[in-house]
C-alpha cells in the first residue's frame, strides 16, 4: 500500500493507494489539523503501507512529527526538481519552487494531459500556475488566500466586520459591508485566475483547494474542480518511478 501525504500550512491531507490504482483512485482519504496529526497517524497503522511520498511545506517541526509517525516506512520527501513525471520545471531555480506547487502541476497534467493548463490551488495562499501543452511548468503567481485576504482587510480596517464567504457569492455590487468585502475578495481571486487563463491561450483551469468551491461560481472562464490535486500529483509521481 502507498501512503500519500500533503502537509500544508493548515491541514495534513493523506490518501492510501493500492498497487496498480490510477492516479487519484484511493482506498482511503483523510485530513487533519496539525494539532490532530497523531490521530491521523493512527489511521495509517495496520494498512500494509510499504512506501510513503510526502509533500511538506509546513516546516521542520511538522516534518519531524511526520517522521516519527512514519517510523520505518520507506519515505520520500518530495522536492521540486528540474523534471519529474513528464513535467519540465521552468522555474529560474527549479529546486526553489514550492514542492506543493510542483506536485499540483503534475497532478493537473495527469488529469488533463497534452493541453495548456492553469492550475489554481486555493488554500491559505492562492497559487496560480501555467503549464504548456508540451508539459513545461512556466511559472505563476502567489496571492493571499480568500480567507486570509478577507481577514486581513477586517483586521486592518477600523470597524469592518470579519467576513466569511456564504454558500452563494454575493452580488458584485453588494449593498452591505460584509458582502462587499466578500465580493471584493472573490473578484480579486477570480480576476487573477481569469487573467492567467486569458494570457495562456484560454487554457483549461484546474481549480483545487479548500476555497475552490467559493471561488468557482465567480469565474467567467472554463474550469474544472479537482479535489486534492497535490495528492493526485504525488500519486502520478509514484506511478512513473
């Protein structure tokens, strides 16, 4: 059994994949906040895990905790490189690209091969990256995530409420302050993604991350929602090794 782990700034997401399963086809899937990581580790026990592939952007302390939970399992700490799983890394210094962004790009290409792509991962931060049809990661942009953007505005502007997105997007021109904050933040997120798509030959947008369901209705470009795109990318890497 293969264990895939996406350790992000807020949560640790994981999946178990049986031998021969296609990228994104998992036997089990879970997520835990950093404080609840030990419980997640217990879920990996007695599953016959022989290999783990881990993307960690949450720092050395979380890596140490994960290492303790993984024990003697054969573990690869996924890192960005010049090329992997059929994707060429066009970053100026390839190893400095966030490993989660590289994995997400590999995952997007696995889901939609041989076409220009924009992969937007909407979590604590929103990253928007471009991939050519030939399989070259060009680069991208990083901006505050939806909740971080709204929270920063509320925190740093007097008498503004803490805004949280609702089930449906507010009107573009909102008639109350809370909705106006959400509308502005959604427009900023959607605008960055739409600009990337338009600048990359009307590429298909692969949209993932916890805030993706909030942002998707605001988009005026073609897009596809894909859960756990980093885990999909890690699985694709494992299948090509």
